[in-house]
C-alpha cells in the first residue's frame, strides 16, 4: 500500500490536462454523442448482462456477500447498493478485497469494464439503487467553480483535506486522496457513501452541486504550485519538517564552512 | 583642527567631532570573537529577524488588516466571487497580483520558521556547553524571553492572512482563553471585541504583530548583543585558551567579513528556498469560515508541541458550584507551557544552586563532561519531540498507514516513559565518553597496531596523545566533579541550623547531579601512567630486540 | 604546513614541564599553537587565484541583480507557471526567476565576502584578556557612596509621609491604564449560551441555503447545515459570529441504530441534528464515519458517537456535542424545536 500523503501527483498530469483540454475543445460533439450512447446502454441493461453479472458475482463476490447478496459475517448486503456502488468498489480495485484491514484500499482492477457493467446490472436488478452516472451528469464544463470550492470546503475538506489529498480517520481508517480519482468515481462515492464515507444524496447535494465539486477537485488536482515544490499539500507539518531537514541543515553547513580552517 | 587628508578620514573626523564615536569604536573594532561553527547559530536567528523586518515591511504596504467582508475579484480564478475578509483578499492580491509579492510572502514565512528553529538550535548549543553559567545567566533569561516572543510573533503572523487554517488556529486560541478560570470569558470578549471572530481581532493582532512584539524583540536582541560584547564570547577549551582570555579573530576585518557575509548567505539561502518551495499556500485553504474545517489543520511547527499536548491530554473537566474548569485545556495549553518555560528560564539558577558553583565560566563544557545536565537536556528534547509527533499524528498516520488512536495512546505512554529512558541512555553514553577521555589521558590513544611479543603475547600499541589534546581534555574536565558541600547542619549544641532541610535537599541533589562522574586523572596518576608507559615501551622494545634473530 | 604544527605540539612539553606534573593547568598548557600559514599566504599565485575567485563571485552577484531586473519585467504575472518536473515542480515563472536571481545576487555577495575573509584577510588569531564581569571594588565602593549620598540628600528615608504617599500614588497609576482597556469589548452577558436558532427556524443546507425534507437525506447521509435565518443575520451584522455558534450537521440513521438521544422526540425519522462545534476548543467537526456513526474532530481527534447521544468515545473533549431538537413544519421541512438547550462549543467558567 503506497502511503497517501507522499503520493505525488501523477507525472502524466500535464499530459492529462492537455488531453482533457483537447477533448473539451475539439471533441465536444463526439463526447456528447458517446455520452448519450453510454446512457442508452446503461438504461437498457439486458437480461443477458444480468445473468452474466450473476455468474461473475457467484464466482467472485458471493463468498463474502452471500449467494444472493444478502450479506454474511464477512461482508455487507448489496441489495439496494446499486450499480454505482459496484462500479465504484470494483472499478477502483477496492473489491474484491485484497486483504482484510481497517478499510478496503484502492488497488489493481480485477474486472474488465464490461464485466463491471454486468456485475452492476445484476446488483441493480436485485433492488433499486444509485445508478452509474451518465456522461451528461458528469459534464461539469458549465459548473460554477468558486461555488464548487465553497461546497468542497464545507463538505469534503474536513476528511479529504483542503487540496483533496486525504487524511486520517479513526482506528486506521482514512479518507483517501481524491485527486487521482476519475470524475465518475468521485460522483459515485458521493451518491453511494463507500465504507466510512457518508452519503451525499442528490437531494442534499444536487447533481449540479456535484458537478461544481468535481470541477473544483479537477482544478485543484491539475493546478500547479506557483510557490514551487508543494511538499505534499498537507499543510504546515511538512513545512516544519522541511525547515528542519533542509533549512537548518543547509544553514548549519554554511556555518561549518565559515568556521572551517583553510589550509 | 583637521589632520585627515583622505575623504574617508575627513568624513570620520566630521562624525567624531559630533559623536565622539572613535573612543568607543577603537576598543570594539578589534573585539575578538572565537571561531567555531556552533557560535554562528545565534547569528542565523539574528539575520532571519532582519530578513523578517525587511520582507514584513514590504508586506505591510499591500496587506489590509481588515475583517470587512468583500467579494474577491482578483486573478485567482477558483475563488472568484467568493465572500472573504479584506485581509484574506489582500493576501491573495499579494500572492497573485503584485510582482514579487508571492516571493516576499514566502521569504517572510520561511524566515519565520527558520527564526524560531535557529533560536532553538542556538539554545541547545548554549545549554549543552554550559554557556549560560555565571556571568551569563541574565543573557540566558533574555534568550528565553526572545524565544517566547518569537513564538508569539510567529503565531500572530500565522493568524493574519485569515485563511481557513489561520482562522481555525484563532478559534483554538479563543477556546483556550475561554478555559481560563473566572476571567476567561471576559478576556475573550475583550480580545475579540465581543464574540468570536468579530471584526476587531485582525486589526488588533496586526498592531501587535508589526509593532508591539517586533519592538520588544528588537529591544531584547539589542540587550542580548550588548551583553555578549561586554562579557566577551565564550570559547571551547584548547591550547592557549583559558578562563582569563579569549582567542579568535578580530571584528575588523575578519569577523565583519565573515559575519556580514553570513548575513548575505542566510538571506540568499532563504530567498532561494522561497524561490523553489511553497509555504502556506493560502489560496488552497480558502477564506476562514467558522463552519468549515480541513483535515490536517495544524499550526506552524513551533506551536506543534502545544497542539500535541492538547491532543494527548485526558478529557478532564470539573464542574462544581456552577462553574466549569477545563483541565483538558487549561493544563496542556497554559499550565504546562508555563512550567516548561519557567523551568527553562530558571535552569541556570537551579543548576548553580545545586552545584554550589559560584565561579565565572568562560571556557565551555564539553557536553559529556556534564553528564547530568546533558542527560536532562536530552530528556527535555525527547519530551518535546514526542509532543511534536503527537501534534502531527494524523499526517504521520496517513503517511505510514497507522491508526491515530494507537498513536495517541503510544504518545500518552511515551511522553511519560521515554524521557527518563533518554535520560539514562544519555548519561551512560556521557560517562562512557568520560571514561574514554580518561583512558586517553592515562594510556594514550589506541593505534590499532597489534604486535606479537616474543613471549607470544599480543599487545595493541598505544601512542601518546598530543599535548594539545591532553590540554584540551584536562581543561575541559577540570573541576567537573566539584560537589556542593553540605554546611554544618548542626551548631555546637547539636541544634539543627535553620534551613537544614533545604540544605539537605540541596546536598542530595548535588550528589545526584555529580553521581558517577568519572574523575579526571590526578597529576600523580598522570605522572605514574606516563612513567609506566615508558617502562612498558622500553620493556617491549627490549623484548622485541632480544627476540630478533641476530 | 604541517611542520610548524608538529613542532608546536612537541616543543612546549619541555618548556612547560612534563604534562601532569604541575598542579596548575596553566603550567602544562603548551600555549597557543603556532600560527599556520595558508597556501594563499605563501604562494602569490594562490593568493591571486583567490582574489580572482572573490571578484568573480561579486561579479556573479551583479549579473544576478541584472537578471532580477530582467525577470521583473519579463514575468509580470504570478499565475503563469513553468513546468520543470511535471507534476512535482511547476512553479510560477515570476516567483522562480525573481527568487533565483535575487537569492543568488544576495548569496554571492556573502560567499564572496567569506571567501575573501578566509583566504586573503590576515588570519592570525588574536588573544584578548578577560576581566571579571563585576566592577572593580573601588568602583563599587564609590557607587555605593554616591547612591547612599543621593538617597541621603533626597531625604526619602526620613520623610516617611512623602515616601508613603508617593508609593500609594504610584500604586494607583495602573488603574487608568487597565480601565482604558475596558472598551476593548462588551461584557459577555449570556451571548455564549444562545444562538440565533429558535423554534420553527428551518434548517437549510450550508452553501446552497436549500431547506430539507426528511426524505432528502438518505440513510448514512451527512448534511452540513445552518439555520435559515443565518444569511439574513450575517447580512445585518457583517460578522461570522452567528455562524460560529449556529453551524449544524444532520445525519440520518436507521431508527434501530439509534442507541440514545439527548432528549425524547428530538429527532425526525432517524434524522439527528448536532452542533458542528467541538466541545473541546471549538473546531468545526465534519469527519463523519457513517458505518460506525463516529464523528471525529480533525484538530485534536476527539471522537463522538452520534448514535449514542454524541458521547465522547476518545480524545480530549469532555462533553458530548449538543443535540438540536428538530421537528417538521407544516410543509414537511425540518425545523428546530427550539434553540440548543445548552451552550455550544468549548467550556467556559460560567457554563456551569
């Protein structure tokens, strides 16, 4: 498990910004087209998808969640969890659980996108639950960035820190960094409340509010640090360590140089 | 009557005619300062303070100490249209709309962190070398005062930008003020001009931050330096260095160039640091709002120990007769720091009382030779570091996959258990080093050369240490074990003298302080050892020669 | 130059007697080691080289200053950043180049001066004599005479009525100084014990001001909320004072999960409303773990169990978070039944 606070922003972040920009400017129509397509696909989850999902579920998930997703001592019920929860948990590699611990950690994804969709369709078929957001719901191009910041600081920063870098919770649990998360997973986390996280339903934070928040997170994640090295964006503790480890050592070395005898 | 011919000379005469400065300067321009890197740590603090004055003055030109709410409309897009105080908005303007403003902010903040850190390492040097002993006790007190002022100044500066972190810090400060029995509520209302956060506090804090505390620091630094000049700097033991002289380089020109140059070096390094490393990115925190909070809400490092103590102290609160006393705040935030700083300030007087040492000291101790003092110092630092770790436990927990609950429990136990362990270990190490010094004096240094005597015996060759080292060792260890002697506790009639109990405690403390000190070799021992070594060498030589095939 | 050094170490032993035989340290001291010449003292070429190095350092400083002037006009905007190490080091051009040039300009002056001092200035160590910190006895005696004479001449010792009235007058003088501070703030009164919340005030979402119906809040949900009249009060007062006390959070549990509450019928359909201000030193909370119903304070890590009357499970807080009694109004929106029944936030003396 990589430690969260030292996890740097992804080296490909710049490429991603450029890519996203191109995508937004150049391929807007195409994106909208794809979006409606995806929406249509999820709306019409076929019975074949459900039965495929059922099979995947029985092999991969039922040992903990129960043969009919009714929960066991090892895992909670998934009835009513919805496709969004499946997409989030399986799509971020948190499920299937790699190792028991305080909470499931992000990990390598074990299923293909189609398989995840099938699993989701199966869980959704058991009882209604939050659906995977459509591309339209995720499109934050017109969202109010500053308002997103206000909502982020009111609702998210308390656990995920001012820069979305994550933070500690009780007894070894933690709020993960959100800056590497995809828009879809951010949205799904808010509507499903995975693990310790509370649910921010669509009537308390509307889809529009969620778009604003996502836009703010994206802006944070992609924003450079005008001051130079960010020191992990975790606040004054890192600055204090830096001042002792770098500042005082460098200045002390200068003092040693001044005091050293010349031959 | 003018005798000077050069322009510089004429200018000097012009000045001296009016100030009489030549008399004063002729003595002080060739003032001698001993050369050692550890003597420059205080200079780092001094120079950081000058840098703080310079960069701070720049910031005052643009910063607006006002809590009036405005709508931000500057260059930083993610906050555009957000309601915030003028103080925060002007801090954003400094960061984004004033050329060099961000650099100046970063210089100011890095210099502030370095200021307190440099004071701390300077304090360690003074403590562990015993530079606080007579006649320098008052200068130690001024130094402790400066440390306190520096921490207050730093905290007030941290609070001025009115971002989410600084506002949270103030909220905690208000909670601490409220916990003061009887007058806390009133104090809080007077400080904040009513309820928290009000509209008055930042302007008030501003005048404290830019006038009151810096003025006090400036005055204290002046007194601190005048005392250094008057006492002349301490020096490490060594050949030619005694209690009655000071050996080093004259102020003019060498020290002026070195110390002056060091100012530029410190300044340059801090500017370079500010060019490449972010500090206090207030735009990420957002404006202060009492309903918002961020994970990792922490103070700057020098307040960290207080935050740590607040975290680990048990939840004790007493309610009686309609009044509440919050020990869970009062003790960690007010009583404990009070005790810590009082003990720190009084240490020179306590130690002198325990050791009964009334002599002046200008030769510094080697920390090992004052095993008890060094161990006490390490014990105090251990205590402080554990509090510091507790204050950062959530950051550490996320970085190393630990549980904050486990860390709090470990800190609660550690803060009681580890300092005494550190004391014992340090004392053992010091005594070991003392023993090694004694061996070197008596038997010389181990050369690592193994020789086989014709008798078949293996010996390691010892070589005599240099006279310089011998002098340094003897001088450093001189009278390190002089114990305070209990005065006659009873008079002739067997009646205990007044103050007998206090004196008894004092004598016991004194014995404890000097316990186990390894005595320096006496002149006789040294003489005998030298004699013995010579004999041994001759003997070995004879054996070797006898064993040689002829 | 090691020859002179060794000589210095060897010679004095004979001069000053055998080490260790004298009782006084001074007698065994070999004295100040002989001055060691540097390469620059003996080799004119080395000295010239050092001189050149110092001049180059000062020259580099001047160049860096010119660079600063250029950077100042070339990079007017702080927001324009330059990517040096992607994702790790993307500083503002202005900050980076202004800082580097200014830093180097200052640093080179320092390095140059120190290099000059170390290599070229006369580096012979000087010995200065110390005197005890105390004044000579004669001075002390004279001082005491002058002091005693002055006291005598003033008559302060004899004229006790003057002395006493003066002491009395001076003792009273701090009163105006303290009294002048009276108007720093109003008296607390009952302000810490009440908030702007009262009966039938709607609880709305913080940040969007939307009122809430029970069905809006999912089980496991958290809503950061404020009373509806906060906006108006803030507009009127222009301060954040009301917000600092009235900030709220709503959570929804399955009714069977609720172990205890601070009052009967204080909740609506498993929805509980608590003060968002920590009872320790007043940080806002918000780290809600919906599975365990724990609420963690990020400042000092007090943990409250919201399902069990918000009692303290861990950490330095001594009291549960105050619960706000809520009900539904005629339109089905969540409203307060009353203000908090106890003061919110940190403890204080008068709290009782």
